[in-house]
C-alpha cells in the first residue's frame, strides 16, 4: 500500500511529497512541469515554492503559483522538517510542519494561507481525513491524535487516545472511520473506534492477525505495474488509471536517487544463486529403450538459466550413485518468451532406466520456477526405414537417429493435430472458450457472457431442433428456459387471440361470451386486460428470474430476437403463491403441494426449492390454526 505519511496524490495525478531533510515540499504534475534547474531536487519533481522568499515576491514564475500577498507573512512558507502533506477532500493542501509545531492549510493552486493550527509543545508527524472531511493529526510529542472540525478548529472534546498512545508517527482511517495508529516506541499498531461523542475505545492490534490487514480504505493505493506507477481512479470507474510518467521507485520503494518514500515494498529475500534437481529413477520396463525428449513447463526470469543433463542405463541406478554418474553434456533451456514450452532432446544412449538432472541458476534475487516435466519415449525415428549402410557405424547411426527425430517430432505433432481436429467439431468434445464460441458461430449463436459452457454445448447440439421452432411459442419458451434455467411448462406464454371468446374489445375487459357478464381475469396478481388481441402475446415469468431491470431488459432482447417481426408482447412478473380469486392459474403462477426439488447445485429459490424443516408438511387449510 502507499505509505501513510509523506506523500499525497490528487485526483488528476498531481503528487505532493514531503522532504523533511531539506525543509521543503516537492511537486509533480504528471509530466507537465519543466525540468528543475536545482540539481538537489530529484527528477521529475520541482519545489512547490522557493525556500527563501522575499516579502516583495508575489509569484513563482516557474509554477505560476501565487506565493503570498502582502497580508500574509512570508514566515508561513519557511518550513522546518515537514513530515506529511495531503490534498484535502475540498482541494486544499495540508502540511504537517513538524519542526515549527504547526499544521498549515493552503488554498490550491493559489497557495494562500487559510489556517495555521499551532500545537504547543507538540510535533505533527502524520495527517489523515475521515469520510466527514475532518482532519486527524498524529502529535508525536504530545502522545495523542488531534481532530479538527470542518472549519479547521481543534475538537477538544475528543480524547484522541491520550491515555494510551506513545509517540504516534503514522495514521490512517478505514472505510468505517476507525483510526489506525502506528506508534514509534514500542512499535505497535492501535485502532481507535468512537463509542460516543468525544469518547473512543483504543486497543492494540496483532501485526500477524487478519484483523490488521483485512480492512477497506477509501483512498486507492499507488500500484507498480511494469515498472510504472499507476494511480487507480476508484471514484471514476469508467476512467483508466493515471500513469505517473517519469516517477520511478527503486527496489526499496523510495523515489529514485533520493531517500523519499513512495511505496511500501516487501523486503527482498536473498535466494540461493544455484540449486539442482535430480529426478527419481524412471523405468521404461524395456531393456535398451531409447528415451526421446523432455518438455519443461517452467518460468525462467531474464536473469535465470536452467541446465539439463540425463543419464541412462539398463541397470537400476541407486540414489547413492547419482553424484558419481557420467552425466550427458549440459544443455541450456531456451528462455525465449515468444516460444512455446522448451523441448530438449535426450542425448544419452539407450537404456531401460533414466535419471534427469536440472540445475537452476539465478542472480540471488530471482530464480527459475519449475512447474512440470513431460517425458516422451521411446524414440521412434525414421532411421529404421533407411538402408543397412546407415546403421553400420554406431556413432553415425546414433547421430542420424537424433537428427531425424527432430523432423519425426514435427510430423507427429502435425499428425496429432489432424487426427485431433475432429473433436473441435464435436460440441461435447471441443474445449471451452474461444473454440466453443467459434463452433457456435457456425450456427449463428452469439452467446451471452453469463451462459456456462454446458449450456452452450447443449444449444449447439440442439441447433437444428431449435431452428425448426424459431418464431414459435415453443422456440421462445426454449430460449427463455436456456437463459433462465426454468423447465417444464415454464415460462407460460399466453396468446391473446385465444382470449377472444372472453374479451370485449369495446371496454377491453374479459367477459364470458355466453352471458355477457364481466368476469375479471387475474395473471401475476394483477387484472389481465390485454390491450390488443391480434398478433399479441404475454410472457409470464416468476420474479426469481427477473431480479432487477437489467435482467428484464436482457429477457426483452432475447424475445425480440426470436419472435415474429409483426408480433408484439408484454411481460408479467409474479410472486409464486396462491390467492383464491386473484392468483390461481395452475401451472402458470401458483404451486399446489410441495415445490419440485432439483439436485443440489441446480436449485432456485422460489422456483425449484423451498425453505422448510426436514419432514415438515407445513400447515393444512382447515386443519391447523394460524397463530
């Protein structure tokens, strides 16, 4: 995480950095500032203002910042060991001027003094803000934390841990406004939680406990990615992270060529520069077997190397003999990032047993990592098909066998790809991911991201069946079942023309055609009065599959893609249950008896499962009272 003191990053990528040893604040404008003429200022930073300003000096031309007016004393710009600096939530700059025992608040970018908070006998070391925009000040010499209100006035009613803390030097506030304090002697972490107005409860945190680290903080940390510092804009989720160009952190997390801290980086552990791995005794169970090749699944950093050696024999090789074996000549494993897994041809002669020796070399800070070893054998080269003269000289035959095996390996891989390609045309065998989506594109399927691989396979397998149903009620129902997980007769689709015997188009209310008496029809707990009869239908869905507006919009898109172009529709969402005379369409929006029970992992609340005690039959109408 970002160090809790000494640095602040604004929302637009500007950085303020406290430099206590040189009594100044450094400023970085994400590559906009010109080069600093003072060699004592580490690039790419500049001074926020000059250290020794004259009373008549009103402006710093290099930064275009107005330093002070005649009503502001120049002494406020004479800093002494400033240890922390912050951008406030309202855009001001707050500086902990430790050596002068004060906290300064300046407007930004004008740098006019707005408030000077004097801490008599104290020394402000660290600053932080809570969600209410209140400033917290770690006062090392007074052994407490100060808190101000939004007008920068000290809140003397807040205890600030004055009876608990000893030399607090850093602090931070989590998302719940709990105060985390690091005290210098002894080095411990305390957390303060406000119990009542002005009263806080403080207790020590175990540095090894998850309670210390499993906390959410409102301010995003700096991130070091590919050697560049990034500042995530969490308050702007649609914007990319800010890249702080030119700002370089060294291995210790400090600004390059200075002692100013930027990042808290893990302490580098020194690693052995070399190490060896010797495999167990591998048995082909065939005397005189010619082992073929090795494939290493490994991660080799630019400063690392892997050397491979082998030894074969028809006699079992004991562990006590491995140090005295006549290993083959060492071969360097390729570390080309653009190549596939490195393959090494086994150089040892034929033998039933094999041992492999791998030597891993590093620079003391990084090391190769070996994940897996794939071993192929026996070698079946094209040498056996050559005339006898090519076999007469053993040394020549062994060399020819090895060189031909390279071409044989390429041919074998091509044969495997050709023979294996058929599974890429099988919905049940094609690997999930891009190949599965590619096979679906043959049938014009455009899969949604939330559809699992098993559903996609089923859709491809049933493509011909589905295309015959496309544009029909069964086709729309099948598509919605795939998307929602419903089954059976769910969802129900009501064609309005089937209600023509019950509808009176003049007042658009369902009625009994024989007597003319108006009889209300309810679907989804609401009176069902179709606005039109011809070319209209209604889709009835349980609320369990339409939890929000986004889910409803997605269902509309699916229906629009499947329905006939000349038809219109409406969607009714219901809560499953029964209300006599109101909601009792069997098989549409009610259940009789127990809910159907699916297998574990396939259940949906309100659709295929119920919450009840084991063996419970529930209440029976007419038999038990409702208390």
